[in-house]
């Protein structure tokens, strides 16, 4: 905060957030991504960007991770568009939104369970795809290991992967790619 | 052979096959699936079937496993159709063949690397999908563990899985499903 | 619900179910499989079927998974028969029920711990076996990995596997196999 | 050898055995278990025993491990009986031999692939079962890990396990159990 | 209970035990091994035995598992002796008790963390050792996998292993070995 | 080739390359990355780019993977600069080259063994880092799993990961990032 | 206590500590490392030492483990210096403290997430480094397995590793190294 | 070589060594540890040391790793003593050599299979123990993972671990500890 921020703290529960807000009134709590943010309005971030980041997610259970990514992009001053709940089990929903995704400059794709979405997107769009495995699943999902492996073994080109549930890391990577040099 | 067959031996190399053929002339060797078969023509298999089995595979490296499945179906007297090299990296090739796949009574789907194909098929066809992970891949593929997990975690319904590289098991399961009761 | 259903939601606890029922009165909660279902009576499901599905389970701890399978079959309109608590530790109980199992058109076999049941059934019946590892066990069971591996390595033919504890997936696969084309 | 033996060396190939025999003429090589043995006839082993050890194996691929066990028992002076190729895929063969197995004082059960045999035996005999996973298998067998886990999670009582392919260890444990105190 | 018992139920918490005792007054709860037992005094078990079972454990954290083994032996009518807290970190305590252990007919050795105790015992006693890994430990212990692997790889002969924390299984195996045929 | 290329085939040995060259004379073999390439001079690739790609590698054993990345970039028409053998064991060599790396538009960082290099770079440069674990190492390296995990858990922001030894994938991702939109 | 101590008990929560202090008043509870200590002032420890131990940690989440190490050193009578929060994400903070670290006789380095710190230190200091992986992290961190592997594969010489979160073990090893013989 | 050495190259086979010696005559090849060394006599290493390093190994299969450690110590100018083949299966051999080990200033302990030796030594000596798991073993040894875990979970204090088969790393760590500051 002394450096002017912005500040983002992830993996915070409501009780912890309330304790911090008792001290720092300007801090905002975001219950879906379970994150806390603080922005100093005097330090408006307005980086030169290449375009819009498409934040695509497969199922409703992946939304907290996707929202952590969105919050990161917002704090870093990058425009983004949510394309949620377009996983492969109802693949027509993805096809309906494909044109919009193709106009973005970089795609973040969040998926749990079988983690198929980034592979499919990688084969259909022509911009970098940052893949985020989510821990949504059970049994042989192993808390996100299954989609992590699916994404690391993607047959499509232009796909790279961050840690399980790491919406922040995906947002930061996407922002770095999206920056106009 | 004493029981009239048919006989199928998998994971046989050419040298082993030659040694057997020196003793049993009627045995045939199939170099792609690396299998040996023997059929007694007097015992013609003609089971009542429900339809055709679609044997779908993702990449050229998956063909030996897919051919082991085809050979199994052939020996068990079930009609089948090959739909090879239609993986998700060039997903339009799959869409071109989709109509034919939908007319089958059961689908066998072989895929290595990210193992995405059965999930995608499961979302687009309305018959049982027997998924076979192949060991084609490297690194975090772990000799087929990555596609095995992808398939076990499939978001699509109507998908069940056999062991890595088990083309025979997939063929036998498909035949059992395809039998008219 | 707008589409007429039926609707099945799994992995629901009682508190969650009560919250939903406060809004949607017609929803039913099933405490054993921990699932919620909704059927619109106007949309009676009556698919043409091939026969009865035998839902076989090894121990009492596997019953929630087996019941999730039964509920799935019921909602999809398929007749089924419960054959519970016939695991290999008291193998004579399985032998007592074998005749009934053999008359079914497809078998679902649920087992935890060593996961031996589907292998044994696969060697004794002549219809497809959908194997479901349950997470019942401890220590080197690894929450169902042990029976999952047992089932994937089954020496018997006509066995395919779904995810650990995936009673729904097994029911859906069995229904798809059991449908008269 | 100086201590009078007997000596057993396992995991020896033919070339190594020939090199040893060039120096020690009395050494015998056993190609199936790939082991080398040496017995000093002056030191005849004749321990007091409780009965016969049944060495049971599931498939033909398990025979080298089973034979390593038999050789160990022979050198230690314990009577044993081979019951080979009675795995669960053709379970009637096991039932045909069951009476003989029940008359033994201890059972060694060797199985690869799904490793189901010791669980089944444990439920049907009333003496200790020493289970040996073999590395016969492929894919999700993981060189014997699958049957190892099956055996460690056995629902039957009176089963304990040795290392994968450890025919020697199983024989030594069986001999120790079989010794009349 | 209808069959006359004895009955042993493991992994029971106090609340569950109280609920059962409200119905079956004769049931006894054992808080250390967290087990419930019931014995019908009319059915006194008095099997012919070979000797005493030594139940040896490494640390105080292993005592619940060791006591589950003791309770099993007691219910099955076998004499046993506790030799607790003699792990390798204070190896002199083991040496002090060694003579007593050597006089037993079979040893059960429970150890968590590095699981070294059964290997050491196997090298110093001349009777069968049933090794039980306990889940006591943290980090790279992986809930008992570390001592499980130590025990499976024991360099000493006459050691066989049961599942992690399976005090019951070890007791049942020891009893079976200890029975006079 | 019919489509005009360029064509890149990875994981090719010399013998295979010679066989292809006997048929297609224009194909070139690259022994260090063990890859085969073919370019049609009429189809000169000259994409608009953002800058130079820095291909950084830790040890000499990582050079084949780094060279596979360089070859990919060359075929796709992107300028790149090699910064090899600057791993953390001799960290001053990295510091000597840091200025040049900072002027690139995207960094590819290849490292085996402990895989520390991308984390360190991520903390010192301000452009996206594509991390490639190599399988160079032994023991608890597990053929590249150790550096893969190091990279996925990087504390630095702006790091995303591709499969073990996947120099091609890293090059393609870097090219996609480096393209001027 | 009877032997005069000092006594250190780790992994104790506050409630447990209070229960002990009700009986033994002299026992002290340390909430950060969650440990309990007791020292008999009559038994002052004053070992001859070689120098100061530098206890270095990467992030704030690693402090409990680092403090367990400090407490161990204190009880064993070794001088130490805390160098906390100097992980690789803000590597300049490490460089600021480097001179002090170089003057120590042995370094303990605690790090979670990617576990990069000990490798980096190993390349920059000339005394033994005892590396402690902490379980701070998520996803593909696997509760400290990722930094454990990073440390075991360190390219730097003079690094050895203790168990995940084992601050006590690292302190004891450092003390043993630091003792003047 | 330009810097005056000494030079040590590990994991070299004879053919590679011959190729190097054709160019650099002074290079020496050591077939047991499979290493190549070069020393410039003008640069005699004579570090001030604290004492002798005891290099202890469990089985004959561990000798190559132990010898790699000895060679490292020799090149770095530290006195050492070999104590080989004293594993826990014949534990009296260890007791015979214990006095000598206790007089050393630091112990390196190499063990494969169950990896029990360093734990046992840690409980009996009063100097730092550097533990080296070797990959000698089979089955559930997993190429040295079993002894690695045993050593990381050692109940004894004063034990730290290096990578599997890393005789060089153990020697370098021991030398660093043994240096007189």
C-alpha cells in the first residue's frame, strides 16, 4: 500500500477480510474468487494494451477461478470478456461464442474434470491460450491433476499452462502477453 | 485350437510369430497391431448384431491400438468401420465424419496425448462410447496415464474406459454391447 | 426444468436440498445416494429397453454409489435389480444370486477396497459389465485408486470402467447399452 | 559356500551363470526362475514341517515368480505342490483344484494383472495366504503396482503381502510359517 | 451376533458406539483402538495354539494400531504380549526386550514414520514377522506410504506386510499362523 | 508439403531421416534437436513480429530441447537469440547476459534437474516467460517431473509451462505471443 | 524431564499445551511454531560451537517452520540469525542480506511453493546448506512435494534435505554440523 | 582444466572415457563409480579438515554409489574410510565396525532396498549423517524412491538426504561439513 498498489490478496475467507477491513477501510472483498483488493485512485493504471482478453470457463464450478483471473486483469487495467459455462459436454454453447473469442488478443481457458476445453480452443483460435486446470472434480480427478495433465499434453499448438486453480497467475500471464510493448 | 477357436494372441513380435507359424501353418500375423490370429473356417462366427461398430482414433500413432480393436471385432464376427486420424488438433476432420459415426451402434474411441477425443464424441453421439487411452505421447503423458485420467473424468455421459493400449479389451466390450440379445 | 427434465443433481447434502426445495417444491431428496431429483409427470420416460440392469455391489459401504446408479436408471426409465453385499469375502452369497445376474442385459458392479467383484463377475457372466470403483477403504486404498486399478487390469473380457464413486456415470452408460436401438 | 549353504542367487541371467559355473562346478542354473543354487549334499536340510505348501499362480506369465518360490522351498527342505494357471478369468480351474489347496498348511498365491487370486483364495481357505504380486501386465498395471494394491486391500482375512516379483521372499515366509516349532 | 460371534467392528467413534450400545447392551467399546467388540460367553474360543504372539510397536503414536491387533488376538483366543515403544530412535530399548520377542511363535511389528522396526526385527528373530505400517508421520510420509514401502523392500527374510493401519488384518494373519494345525 | 509448408517433424532419428530424404530430397535433418524440416522457398514466411525471442537454457544437457525451440522459431520466421548454459549453479553467467534478455519481447526458458531458471528469470524480467522442463536429471528427478513441478509452482508472475522436453510447443507459444496483431 | 531436558514437543495446538501446563508449570508454549519447550535452568546448555547458524526463509508462510528450527537451535544452545522473507520473487532482498549469510557456519534454508531458495543459496555461499521444503502452496505443490523435489535435484553442491516442514530436524542437523568437535 | 581443476565427471561409460582420453591423456577413468577425474599435480589440494569421513554402505550393489562418494572426497582432499556391506540383514557386521564409525567427524550412509541403514546409524552415532538412497532394488522399490522416503522420514536426528544415487553430492556435502572453518 505504501508503494501505491494495486494490491491483490487471494485465498482469503470472509472472516479474514473483515479483520483487514477493520484496519484498512478502502479494501474490497470479492466473495466468489475469495480475494481482497485495494486500489489507490490516484494511481490509475492505464497500460497500453493489444486488445481484449477472453476469459473462458467450462463449468459453473470453475467460475471462482475464472473470476480470480478477471479480478487480476481488472486491477492491472486490461479489458476482458467473460465467456463462462461453455464446456465440452454442451459443445454447441462454445460454438455460439466462438466468433467473439476469436477477436480477442489472448485467451484464458479454465476447466476442471477432464480439462478438455483449452485443447479444443487451441485447435480453433489463432491467439495464445493460457490454460488453467481447476480442482473441480472427484475420484480420479485428483484435485485437478487430471485436467493439468490433459492441458500439458494438449495436441493443439499455442497452449501453455499455469498451476491448478491459479486464476491470478493466468491473469498476470495474459496481461503480460496483452501489453503493447 | 482344440476348441475350434477363434484364437487371438496380442503383443507378439515378428520373430515370435514366425516361430509359431513354423508349427501351425494356419496362423496369421498382423504386423500393425502386432497380433497373431487363427480361425477355423468350419467354425464360422456369425453372431446376431445390433449394427456397426465405429472404431475412431485420434492420431496416426494410435493406429496399432485401433487395429487391435478391429482385428478383435473381425474375429468375433462384428461389422466395423475405421474412422482414423480425426483428433482434436484438426477437429474439422472429425466433423466431416460425424454423420457416419452417429449411425453406428457403439463407438470405440482411441486417443493418446491429451485423450480429448472420447469426451468430445460423448458429447456429440447418442450411443455408448468405449474409450481406450493409448500410450502415444511423452513427458507428462506418463505412458498413457494422462489420457486415461482425461477419459475417466469425462464430462460427457455414456463413456466407459479400458486399460491403456487395450485395443482387444475395447473390441471385446464393444462386441458384447453390439450383440443382439 | 424448463426443458421438461428429468433432472438429477448428485453430491448434494441435506441442507442444500432443503434450500432448493424451499423454492422448487417438486424436488425430491434421496439421502443414501445424497442426490436430488425432479421429474415432470407429463414427460413420462418410457424408452424401449433390452432387459433388466443388474446393479451388484460388494459391501455395505458401496451402497450409496450403487443407489446413485439405481436412481439414474429409474429416472431414465430402465428396469433394474439390486444385488447388494455379495463381495468376495463371502463369495457364496454371490454364487446364490448368480442365476439372476446372468438373466440381466447389462451388469453394473460397484466395489471398493480390493475391487475384485467386477473381475469375478466378468469371468462368470456373458453380458457387458460396467465397473465402478468406490472410495470405501483406507491406507493403500488411496480413496479408490486401488479398486480402480484392479478393474482397469481385469483379466476378464467385457469389463469397462467409470470414475471412482461415479454411480451416475455407470447408470447412464448401462442405460445407453440397455436401450433397444 | 564356506558355511555349507544352501546358496540361492536370484535375478541371474544365463551368461552370468555360466561365468560362475566355470569357477564353481556344483552350481546349478534354473532358467525359468532365472536363479542359481548350490547345495552341499553333506548338509542335508530336513526341518520338521507342519505340512505341504501350496504354490498357486494365476497365469502362465506368473510362472517364473512361482518357480522362484518353489526353488526356495526346495532348498529349505519344505514339501510343496504346484497349482498353476488357475486365475480368475477361468475360475472353474481354480475350483477343480480347491480341495488340494485346502489340505496344505500355508498357501503362496502369485498373480499379476488385476491380482485377484489371493483375495479369492483368502475367502475360501482357512490357512495363511502369502500373496505375491507379479509384474506381468501393461498400461495401468504399472509393473505390478495394481496387483500389489489389490492384495494389500484384500477384503479376506489371513492375507499378507511381499514385494512385487519376490518369489524368494514368499517362499522364505511360507517356510518360516510351515516350520514345526 | 446370531451366529454366536465373536464380533469386532473397527474404525468406530464414541458417538457411534454409544448408539449401538443403546440397542445391544453387551457390546464393549475400546477407545484406544477405536473398536467395538461383542463376545457371547457361551461360545468360549479356545483354539489350540503354537505359542505367544509378540505385538511390537515403534512409537507411542502407533499404539492404537497395535491395540487393534491385540484386541483381535484376544477375541480369537490367542495369547499375546505387548512390547511397545521400542523404535529404532532408542534402539537399546528394543535390545532390552529382544529375548522375550525371540520366544514368541510369531511377531507383529507396527511402525510409522520410517518403518524401520520390522526390517531390524526380521534380521534378529527366527519366526515370521507380520509388518504393519502405521500412518503416523507427516510430509514425505504420505500417510503411511513411506513405512509401507520400507517394509515391502525389507532386506530381511520372513517379513510380510498388511495394509496401512490394518491392526485387525495383522492380528488375524498372526492368529492363523499361530494356530496348531 | 502439398500445402506449401513449412513442415517440422520432431523426435526423428538419423536412420528415419535418411529414409525420408531418399524420397524427399529437400528435407533437412538437424541432429541436435533430432528434427526434420522442409521449407518451400516460394513460400517465404515473414510475419510481422513484436521483437526478438530469447531462448535461454540452464545446462548443456538442455540444448537439444532449446534447439528444437530455435528451429521452430526459425521456420515460423521469428528472430531469436540463444542464451545457453546460464543455470543457477553458476548464476553469474546469467547476470552477465541479463541485459540482452531484458530487451527481448518474450523469453523461453529451458531447464532440467531442479528447474530453477524460469522462476529466477520471472523475477528479473518484465516480459512473458514460457517455461520448458527438460528430462535431464536422474533419481528423484523422475524424467523431468521435478522441474515441471518447480515451474508450475513458480513464485514469480508471468510464467506459463509446456510439457517436458516440448521445445516445439514452447517455440510455437512464443511465436504466437511475439506476433504483431 | 527426569533426565534434565531440554524437552521439545512439536505439532502441539494451544488446547493441548494448556492441558500440559496445568500439570507442568515450567512448560512454555510457542504459538508460531506450535511447539512446547521445557528447560531446566540448572542444566545450562553451552556447547562449543563453530559459529552462527543462518536460518533463511523464502515467504511469510514459511515462518512457522523456520521458527521451529530457531527454537530447536536455541534449546540446543547454538547462536542463530533470522533472515526471513527473502524468496526469489523479490530476489534483491536476498542479495541485500547475502553478506551476513556468508559469515555463518551453516545455513538452514526453508522454502515452499517452488522451493528455489536453497538452490540459489547453494550457488552463492560456501558452507553446508540444510534445505527444508515447507508445505506452503496449493495445486501441483502437493503439500510440499514440489519444493522437496526441487531441493533433492539441486544443481548446487553442498545441499542436503530433510522432510517437509521438518524445522526441528533441520535445526538438529545444523546444530550437529555447527558443534566444535 | 584451464582453471587448474580438479575435474570430476560422473555417469561416464568406458567408451566415452576412451574418447576423452584420446584427447586429454591425464584423465583417469574409474570403472566402479563410472566416473572420470583429472587432477593437476601443481594444484595440490590440502584443505584443513576436522577429521575422517566414514563412507558406510549397506549392500554390495550400493558400492558404485559409495565409490563415487569416495572419489569425490579424494579429489577434494578429505581423508575417508570405507565401511562397506554392513546392512541391516546382517546387523552384527555393523556392530563390529561401530567403534570406528563413531570416531569419524561425519558419516555418509548409502543404502538401497529398504534404506534402513542411515536411520539405524543416526540412532547410534553422534555426528551428522548424510544419507544417500541407492536405486538398488526392484518392484515396490521404484528405483530408489522407497529408501529415499525411509531416509526422509528417519526417526533419528542428525540425518539429511541427497538425491538417489548421488554419491557425488553426498561427498561434496560431507567435505563441506568436514572443512575446518
